[in-house]
């Protein structure tokens, strides 16, 4: 028995093939857009968290509660140190020079004001080197705490 192929069957078959082809070609791009949106959402959430912390710290400073503001910032600093450290131990991440410099700054601060939370985490981080001209707050604080011996020249 012969099956008669109608024009409608051919059109239907062509439409199905076109649908699969379009899905095959467009699918990866839609996936990339979704991945990009997820990454941007995570960045926005992190920024929102920073806004909340900054608002709270600034409020405490305006209220004259500097010790409380410092404790909040130090707690936040320790959390971020632990976060970067955990990410750096993963197989897919290599720390950028900026991240290394940030960890060096944290190590320098924590050398002056130790924290139990990150005690052993920063031992592998190299020391931060300051220039002779010391403009940053971290550098000035470090020099106040540990005066340079070569300043006597």
C-alpha cells in the first residue's frame, strides 16, 4: 500500500525541521544570556549588601559610635577574607593581582589588629610593601604603629 505524501505533510515536516534547527542555533545564545543575567544578579546582590553595610557604618560614625563602626567593618573584612580564601582554594579560580593586593592589605591591617577569625588564613599571603611616600591610610597607620628605622636619615 502506497502512502500519498501531501503538500501539507511536506510543509509540516519542513516546519518541524526548521523549529529544531532554530532551537539548535538559538539555544546556546539563550543559555549564555541566562548565565549573564545570573552573574549580573549576583553582582547586584553583592553591591546591595555593600550599600547596607556602608549605610550602617556611616550611621554609626555619625552617631559618634566609632568603636561599633570599626567592629562592624572588621567583621565584614574577616568575612571577605575568608570568602576570597575559599574561592582561591577552588580549582577554577586563580587570584588576580588586585585580589592578591587586597589580601596583602588585609594582612597588613590584621598584623596591627589581629583577629581570631582569620588567624591562619593570611600566613601564605606575601607582605605588602609601602613606598617611601606614604599617602594611604593603611600605610600611615602602619607607620604610626611600626615606625620605619630608615627614617632617621
